[in-house]
């Protein structure tokens, strides 16, 4: 009887959530958190790609390719005479990688990525020979084999070459077959643990409140700013249905922290809508250094017996553009910040230094992260 009442209460709460107007920032719980223990597992294997059109490894520089061929032939009952030197151009040594999804069962196909580890020129048109894929524990969880799909093209002639996209990596859709399942426990005992994608105590509290409102009081409690423990049915069939309902609960997370991401290598700058500016004055000027050589001619006097020579004289010029002091007014929105930074007229690389200076002056109300 209690289970029927709980189910009825859940349906009423979900119906009310569906009919009520939701905030723009509201998200489903499945978009904010994942279930502890339900995760992908990385697999990797070493294999050979055959059937290449003369674009394989140069065996004189990649002896492991020759050794792999010899071992493969030996396992197939083919013995090579001692001292045999193989000169192969249609074989390449590769690493095969994939992710084993949760709840994958033996016989299920998964996609694999094949990447060259030698000096092959292209994997286009190649076929991956049966390759075992192992997990971190050393056990084989899948077997991969199939024809590669390479999204690039290339050609060369007379010392000239042209390449489009990348030729040394490709994919095999459904190229691996799962041979062993990985247990994915759905909680321990009567509890299931949810893990937020980002640590936030405010969001954790809101998730707990939303779950207790939709399910029943006391069903959820926060363990910390990331983990939330939820009481779930013991029967596995009921637990799966319970988790399906749980993932569709709508939660309005805490507003994200103001953050500016700066890539110092490329000069890329990305900021979210929470970034604001205080009143600040900025002076910026460009410094240009020009190094060159002036070429002159030295002409000797008439009848002096000398010869005309070319004289080179180095020249260094330093030009500094005037930097006027610009008053940047306080900005309460991302558009205001963008307009203020555009008013400076600096390049993206210059903005990296300007943003760092603004942060040091306390005018940039955001966390500055350099990657």
C-alpha cells in the first residue's frame, strides 16, 4: 500500500512540475549529476593494420612492426627461415582505443579508434587485424577487427605532396565486440549516490530539496558539495524505474561563478555571462620594433685606384603608438564587458595582459583561469 501511495505522490509531483512554468536555468537532474558507479571504462590494444597501398611503416626504422608480423605468422603456423629480412610497406603498427560503456554485455558492438604509432604515411584503405582490447586490470574485455574509415586524403609526386585532414588515425564503427561485462552497481544496500558534475554546495542543497519534494521527506541527503545519497527500492526492477523517475526531476541550480578562461598559447578568451566590471581606467599602447639593413654604395675618388664596394648599415627603429587613458565604466552584463573591452582596441593577445591587470586591480569581478 505504501509503495502505491509513494508512486501516486511521485506522479502528482512530476505532473505539477511539468505544468508549472520553469525557469530558464532549470535543468533535469540527469544533466547535473550522474549515478556513482555508472561510468565508462577505457580499453586499449596493440594491433596491425594491413592492406595499405605502400603507405605503411618503414620496417628499417620500426622493428616492432616486423617483430609483430613474425609473431603473428608464427601463431598461425607459418615459420620463417632464420635471418629472413622482411621489407614490408603495406603494414602499420597501431594502437586501438575505445570506451566500454556501462552495462555493456558480451556480443554488443562498440566503435573503436585506430591510430598509427610508427612512421606510416597513411592508414587509408587498411584493415585492422583481430586485436584484443584490455582494461587497466590487464583483462581482455573486447576484440576489435575491421576496415578503417579515414576522413583524409593525400597524394604525392615528384617530391611534392598534398594532404587533406589527417591520415594517421581512423575509426571502425562497431569494430569491436564486447567479450566481458564490467559490473556497474546501482548503489549499495538501500542507497544510491548521485555525483554532481561540478562541486557546488548550493546546487547540492537544491537537489536534495527537489528530490525530497518529489519523492518523500528524508529520501535524500547531501554528503558534501558533490555527493547526494538517495534512498531507493531494494528490488532491482523497482530501482531502475525509480532512477528513471529520479533523473527527470527538474532542478534550478545555483548561478554559475563568474569565470574568464584565457588560453595563453592561442590568445583565445572565453567568459560567461556572470562576468562584470567595476570602474577602471586603462592605458594601452602598441610597441613596434623594426630591425632592418640600409644598403649603400661607397664610390672612391677618381684616379685613386680604389674599387666600388657595397656598404651595409644596420638600422633599428622603435615605434610606440600613443596610448590614451580610457575610462571603462562599470558593466553589469556580459554585453557591457564586451563593449568596454572592444573600446580599448587591443588584440586578443593584448587583452590577456589587460585582463590580468584588471584582475590585479580588483576591477574584474570574475575568476581568471589561464590554461
